[in-house]
């Protein structure tokens, strides 16, 4: 496991504390934010912000298989994901892994292999990496297997996902899409269509299946929600069975319904950073402006998280404290992580240091461990540590 930093005090920086930017120092020791006179590192010209908490990201897929036909071993992929997250200020991240009838890298076999690989890699991890299971609703027969995997691998977050209707439509009208999806799943188009038909045949069993899963998740303390709700009725259905987190609602009506029921809404940071949804769904910035979005997630690109926060500031929708809270404090609250998301004394030392001029993340500290260091911050940090070592001699 990476070694914790020695006790240090960062001075000269502007710090996000108590919902506002403050000119003050910040000290860390034994993996926690603390008080007291400690050796200092000057970070004048920098912002110190809470570490980013990412509730949904699938960038790990490209680290494991940078090309569909060129997969690497999962350990290499997880290490690449870990460093990618750290370099972008992420200190806690959920890897969104499908549990789907589609098979291939989205099937249960691959999901369990990833869970096993992450269990083995975790002691060496820089970032607190976890797995979010995206469970396709029509996986009726695999309910017991899923629950067993959730227990064994201590999965703490699941979302229900139903892309079957979309697949049925494509099978009827867009065969080229089915050919692409089948190739990704390692199947022929005919086999893929057979999978769609088999899953669709279980539709009547789905409501009871989801209720059984929900009851089990409640007993285990697993948080759960739904993904890509198309309308208010769908969101209400999921909310009624306890799936309270609304991830990527595709319409304003679905997001508004979630907020009316007190359910947190997550949207993709790339949607904000790029100025709209790449798939043509509702613009996240519009939902944010209307008060219908609580937090942002990386979706498929870690750099989009910080960039989205700054875009909200530049658009005049909110100041930096509120914008940054959407990628730190709010996600931590949603997933019930009381020691993260804020730079309060006693909380975990999860933070990122941002160059105030370039807005670039130059240092990330997760759990008191230095996980990323670059740029001018690296020079200042290395110089100060060397001076401390010399003084100790």
C-alpha cells in the first residue's frame, strides 16, 4: 500500500472551506486533515479543493481494452485507470461495470472477473477504486448469482438499467447497430438477436425480480438507483422499490420527477464540458440551471469532471464552491461517505491542488497518500521535502 505523507501544512493557497474560498492554511497528518504547527509547503498561487468523488465512470474499459481486438490483462487496466483518475484529481471512484444479457465485456463472467481483479489490486491502489454494478433488469435467472457476487466482493452501489427496448428497436430497424453491438459482445448478429428475444421473453418476471433484489440490497446496506430513466413514470416506479438515485435521466420530465420525490440526480460531466449530450438527450447544464441536478460524474472521461466545474463557473451558473461541490461534497453525501467531500478537520485527507492560473490539477492526495504530482507544485514540494530531510540529518 502506498506510504502516507509525513505531517505537513500547506500555506499560501486559497482553500475551499465551509462553502467559500478562503485564504488560509491546511494541515494533514496520519491520513487526516488536522491542526497544529507542522513543516510547511508554500502553495501560493494554487487552489486546494476537496478530492473528487466520482460515482460512475467506464473509462476503465479503454484501459483494459484500448482497442476492441487488443485487450490487456485486468491488473494493467486497473493500474492505468488508477493513475488516470489520480492525475485528474479523483480520490474515490466507482467503476461502472455492466451485468447484462449482452455478454462479452458486459456480461456476468466479465463482471465477476473484474471484481476479483480489483480485490487483488486494491492493496496497491492509489485511488479508492470501487465497483458500481449496472444490472440489466431482464437478467432474471442471474439474481442469486448477482447477490452472491455483491456479498463476496462487498459491492456497495448498484443501478438498474433497461436497454432492452432500445435493442429490440434496433433489431427491427437498424441492423448495422446490431452488427456493431454483436461484434463487441463476441457474438454473431443472429446470436445477439436470439439473446434479445430470450431476455424479452422474461419481461413479466422483471418486476418481482427487481423487488427481490431491492429487498436484499436493503438488508446488505447496498445503495441502488436506476440508469437512463426516460420519463417521470419510470423514475417513480424505481423510486417506489427503493432505487432512489436517478443516474442520467434522459429527459427533463424524468429529472423533475426525481427532484419532486427527493431523489438525487446524477448527470455526466462530459455533457456539461462539451455543451450537450453526445447521444442527443437533455443537456445537463439546462437541468443544473433549473435545479434538477445534484452531482456530476465522469461517465467516460475523467478530465471532464474538473472541466465541467469550471465551465459552470464560466457560464455564470454558480461560483466555484457550488460547482466543485457537485463533484466532491454532493457525491460523497449521496453515497454516504461522511469523511470525504469537504476539507474539515478530522476528515480524510482527500484533496487536489489546482494551479489557479491554468486550472490544471498538479497534485492529488488520497487518504493522506500522494497519488499525483506534476508541474510547479512538484518542484515546490520536492524542494521542501528535501530541505526537511536535510534538517533531519
